[in-house]
C-alpha cells in the first residue's frame, strides 16, 4: 500500500488550479466528486509563483489550494515544482542554463532546461523542496511527494565537463585507467591531463543521435548524465525525508525512456511512478511490456500510473482521440500489470500554451456533460468498488527477461554491424512471443535474484557486465533455463571486445563460439531449418537482421541456416550445463518461431497459461496472500468469446458470477476473482 491514509486505488491526476480563479476551482471540486477523483497532483510547475525572487517565498496561494482540496475530499500528491526554474534565476545566474548537443547556450524557456551540474540549480531546488516539506509536513492532505517532473535531457556545458572529469576520477582513479577503458590509442586519443577530456557532442566525438566515433567516451557520458540528474533528485529526496520520513517520495518516469538508467534510479524511489502515452497504433504487448518493466524496477512492487490522457495527446504528429472504451481499457491494463493508481494528465484543460489541446477529464466547455467525463466517472465508480480487493496484489511470474539500459546504450552506440538493430525491438519480440500465449514475464535487471525464476531470457546481450556471466552459469548449473541471442557477449562494461571468440564470457555456458556476424539488408532473409520436429516447432522459419556464424563446442544443434554460404551452420543450439540448459538463437526469427520456441521451454518447466490464447485478448493475473484475480481485456473492435475452462468466480466490476465461457464486448474488461476451488489453476 502506497499510503494507508487512502487505502484504495488512487484516482485523479495533475491539476493546475493556479491557472484558474476560485469560481472555476469550485466547479472543478464539484466535478471531482462526480467523477470519484480523490487525488490531485499539484505544484508541478509553480516554482516561479512560490519564489518570485531570490529571497522571497510565497506559499499563501498553495496553502489555500491544499486546504480547499482536502476540505472537499481530495488528497494531494505534492510536487516540488523544480522541473522548470524561474526566469529571474536564468537572468541572474546563467549557470543554470543548459548547453545543447550542438554546443549552444540555452536561453530561458521551455522546461527541463536546468543544467544538472549547476551549483545554482542544485542549491535552490534543494532549498525549495525543504521549505515545502517543512511547511506541509503535518498536513493530513499530503499522501506522497512528487519530485520535479519527467527528468531527462543532457547538458554539455563547462560545468558538466568539469563534473564529468570528477566522475571519471571516481570511477577509474587514474588517467591511465581511463585510456585503457576507452582504448584511446585508437586515432591518437591518448589523454595526458584530465582537462583534455571534453563532453562527447557535435563539437567533439558525436555526430547525430547515437553516432559516435568513440563508444567508450559516449557510453560513460550517458552514465554520467543519468547519475547527474539522479544526484539532483537525491538532493530533493533527502531534504524532504528530513521532515517527512514517513511519506513516500517518487518522480514520474517515462517507461522505455532511453537517457536514464531507471534500474539505478529505482533504488532511490519509494514507489515507482510513470507516464503512459501510447499512440493509437502502439502494439498492445509493447504497452504491457512497459508496465511490466516499471513493475520490475522494484522487483514486483506495485507502481503508480502517474499520467495518461483521458482522450488525446498534443505532442504527437497525429493526435487522435481515444475511442469509446479505450481509456477505461488502458486504465485496467495498467491495473492488471501492477498499478495501484489510475491518474491523468490533466484534470482540466489549460487555456493557453502548448498543452491546451492535451486531453483532460474536464474539457474547455467546463461541465460534466461530455463523453470523456462520463467515461472517467464510470471508471471512478468502478474503482471504488474493487479497490479493496486488488490493492497491493502482485504478479507472480517464473519467466524473467533482462532489460539493461547500459546495454541498450552500448548496442545503439555500436558502429555496425547494422543500423537496423534496435534493442527495445528485440526485447519486445521475445516478450510478445510470451504475451501472445498468455504467459506472464517480469522485466528484470542484471542484478535481480535469478533464483526467483525458472527461465531467464536476455535478448541481444551485447555488453556483459562484470560478474554477470558467473551469475548465469550458477543459475543454469542449478537447473535454470537461460536463453540469449545473436550479438551477445561481445564486449565488457567499457565496450571493449572480449577476445577469444564471441560470445566472450558466455561461451562456456552456451557451448558455442561465433566466428562472424552477417548483416542482412531489409529485403534479405535466411531460414531456420529444424533438425527435427520439437513440440510446436517443425519445418523451417524465416529469420533476418543479423546472422551469427557459430560453431558448436559441446552444444546440441537444434536448427541450421537454410541458405547463403553458411547454409547448414547452426542457428539454434542448446547446451546442457549442470542441471540446466542454455540456448542460443543466432538470428532474429519470425514471431511464429519464437512463440513455438518459448512455448516449448515454458512447457518443459511446467509454466502454462491460465486460459487458452485468443487473438486480441490480453490475459494477466494479480495475486494476494488469499486470492487470485484474472484480468481478461478485449482489445478487439468486436465482441469476442473466451473459453475459461474450469475457472469460475465473480466479476469484480459487475458482481456477476462467471464460469466456463464469456463474451466480452469491444474494449470490454473482466476481472475474475476466482473461486477457492480454482485458486491454484494459474501456474504462470
């Protein structure tokens, strides 16, 4: 439970009453009650109002807003407002302004515009956080602290250059170690003085995006920037905890956001919260995977859905409306995957600037007689009835998929072998193969407790961090099943190739070595030809992107390539290692192959789906100590029948008894509280 002051699934969202007069706020509070809204996130971008000048602080307006919300029955998620510094600060202390990738000094404007290594920004952001905590430490309205907002963006100023050098000294101790880690003998890059090291941007090592001449330098700068922003967060966190140690603290993450290592950040968040903004055509399984990643950041602990739009976004090229039922469906998807809150951006639409066309519970018309409001009110009423059942329920899974931000940076910074290799896409292919079979998986870090899993999948494990290979060897030796893929085991944590043949440190457990890597053009493919039928797999399948040319050295060959000069060479192998087995998939296969492969591996471990898969139907489970809840979500645009087998129970939303078979309407949701006799039927 996030905070037992409000022991239910929290329902609400971002609210900006400072943009409105009191009469409009009174109307909003009336409509909050109609919609079942009980939490408002406030003060997200109000630093300029709280601190109009360097020495003046004014909290009177915030006092009034918090009190009015609480008196009306709405609790507060209180932000620290440090996501955008005030204009006076930028004018008086230009060190707060970032320098962009092109080397240009920013002016005041936009948001996320503060240099994370600016002494001024760190000083005043810590101070405002502490003043807020000291002022509101005893206010009963405050449920949770929300630090800054959607941290992100890199800076390349002289302060960051100095900070980078200090960070490198702490990491490597000597310039000699830096030169070794970065292989600076290449292109005459040897450094003889710390001051010679500069940030990698368009003026030095990088061109655009992830195109860099020196992967080691660029990789370390990403680590440094992630750490720098984290240090800013921790300054505010510690200032708040000094006064309110009992209140949870969070900041809103952004799912698959590339620039920050969220597993490292998660250690410093009391609860994970994140903002979910899929497009209309985002694959359902990719959104599900992102929810599972957010849940996995704290090893299965329920998380907060901090933001989603009730209707439409404003920042994508084409901002379509959520069709009727989609908002509720996607909200329940978050709950199904582990969310203990359903919150929106925003509760009322702004009248000006770039977010005036971003959807809201209360539209510009200003009353409750809208489609969006009616849907939000329906969901609010439903959450009131089922919250006590689902709160703090967990997802018990036996399959873990490794997701590693540093590995992603390294993969996509790599100069070759193909521009088409995208880390998230390859992870998603394996996740989707399980998703389509109603088998749940956790997204986990390389530091997770592997003993909690029967199967661990590590797609494109290009970078092998120190000690990870030994962890995998122990996991497999003890009876686990490990699977990794092409372009794995290539480099160490400094992006230096492990000599002696790919897959480097994983060679022993996998029982293979890779001699070459062939990059296929988009219109090229090869074939995976099974040596014999195995369960759901038989015949041949298409593969592409990359093809590792591997040799078995102890591993059993399960499939070979069907064409090219490496026809007949292994493409799928398994190596028995201790009591377990390690699999290697040497290319990127078509979906049907992955479904068959992972289905077979799960079956061998006794991992089965709770109900048979149906196209367009998402199935997942949350459990408490005493109960199990099956979520069945219909993402189809038509009614869909689903066989439940022997499962019986009660639909938490309607209260109706359920057994054998159901037909869900388009975008419909079933939350089945299983009868005691079927509590043990879900194994995955």
